[in-house]
C-alpha cells in the first residue's frame, strides 16, 4: 500500500517536472519569433534604443510599408510564388514516378539506378561545373533554372520508395489482374496511399524553393524580371547592413528615397515577410507532416 502511494507521488512529481520543462521549451521556442515580430512593428528610430522584448514600444507599420515600396518587390514575390508552386508540384511528380519505378521488384535496373542516386548524395560536381552545365543547357537568364535542376532529389526519392515498399504488393497484383496499366496503378492506387509522405516531401521542397536566393544570384542576377523575393530581401539586408548601426534609406517604386529606417527594424520586418507564407501553409500540412516523419517508427 505504501509502495503504491510512493509510486503515485513520484508519478505526480515527474508529471509536474515534465510540464514545467515543456512550458520552458515552448517559451524558448516562441520568444525569438515574438521578439522579431515586436521589433518589426516598433518605430524604426525608437528601436535603436533597444529594450524591446515581446511587445512593441511604439507601434507602427512603417517598416512594412518601406519594404513593400522597394523596387521589384512585387515582381520578386510573383516569381517566388510561381517557382515554389511549380517546383513543388513537378518535384513531387518526378520524384514519386522514379520512386514507384524503383519500388517495382520486376524492374531489372533498380539497383544500378539506386546506386547512381546514392552517389549524388555524397559527391557533387561543384559550383563551376554546375554553372557551365546551366549555361550549356541555355538555362541562364531563364525562369526554368529555378525548377528543372531540382526536379529529382535523391533523398526525396528514397523516402518515397521506402514508403512505397511498405505498401502491400498484392494491391498492384490485383490491379494487374483487372487489366490496370502501370500508369493507372501509379496514379490511382499508389499516389492516394502516399498522401502523408507526399505532404512531407512537398513541405520540404516548398520551403527550399521559397528560401532559395543563391541560384538567382548565380544565374539570373542580370535580369530584373526574374528576381525572387529572397534575393531582393537579401539586397535590402545588404543595403541596411552597409549603414552600420545608424539609419539608412531605401528607394520606393518611383525611384525616390523613402523615409530613413533602422537596419535592425528592417531586418526583423524582412524576417517576418519571408517566414509568414510558410507559417500559413504549414497548419494545412501538419497532420500529414507528422505522419510522414513517423514513417518506419513502428513495424507491424
């Protein structure tokens, strides 16, 4: 009886400690984002004083107005959205088609193709050979340089193939007996069963496409119509960083100088602008994302 009471008391103490620990971890996770949001919503000149934590001292939207008046920002936003949508859709389709092929036990070259894909995970040609390849493929100063080079990602293919290997092969055999073609099996049987892992891969691809800016710098920096949001925000960061700890000026769409801004406030506003779209999309994919992360955790 005494042992049972001690056990219950120990469970309660452990539960309280666990709750306190999780609350602390939650605060440590949320606080940086709240701090960035507070500084981005605070008056630019007042932010130089510091001392802003989770609530703006002088609320204003001027930092965001300054950013959205920046040259090429609307065009850059359109290009970023377009490359994210196209890159994600085409990346999922191409990776899932290759994964389905490699999951087929009757595919004679599955080991060779898998070996070649594994090599791409460990070895890369380097920046200069890749640039020369893009040039020879006539992808420089082209929108498709954002999409085509990343169509097939080896890691995504292996994750999808692992999930497909866990599906009952009898489903494919039954479909073949009913006269279904390989395309029908892939499109109407395999893909619907792969929604969790597809959502996980889609989120990874979308985040990578949305955050990419270096490919714009390498391949399309000379063409303003192909600029992307992250590249333009990076240039704003450079302009504000060059001003040191003081204030700098940005140019609006008419070419005139806008109000003086604090580099710190602009950096925080840029961080929110770059992060917000992913935060909006994530709740819709969270259910499938969690399932995708637990693939292979339990073996039946």
